[in-house]
C-alpha cells in the first residue's frame, strides 16, 4: 500500500511540474507594450513572471497568488502605481489569455514567441 501511495504522489508531482512548464517562455501581445517573461525552476517547481516594456523602460515582477492546471493568478504592482489582479489562462501551447482588473480592466491575448 505504501508503494502505491508513493508512486501516486510522484506521478502527481511530475504531472503538476509538466503543467507549469508549458507557461515558461517569452510572451507578446499586440494589445500591450508590456511583454511577459515566465521562467520555471523545475527543481523547486516554481514560476516567476516578469513584465517588461522597452518603451516605458520598466521591469516588474508579479507575485503569484495561485496556480492550477491551466491558470496562474497574480498580483502586479508597477513602478508607475498600477495595481492589477491578473488571471493567465492557457488557450493552447502558444496562446494565453490575460484577464485583469484593478487600476484598469480588460483582456489581452498573448502569443508565445519562444520557449
């Protein structure tokens, strides 16, 4: 019985890890001047989200509130006093939707440029 529980736990860990890895990459949206860089640390199974803009010359880190199979919920605080709650939802391997509310409300579609 212990062996079955251990195997199930390991398989669940690998599945969650693979699900988070699909978010990793460089993402751009034609609706925003901010690009999104998502890195994944597979050793700690941890995501980091960076929003960057070359025209505004700003780099901001987003704090992750929660993750699930196809979704990341974050809190975004910018240097320009923009505060947003953002929900990133995977549409497919190369398209992601960002729904946000707070200092502004809307939805952007991001396309993965590279892994």
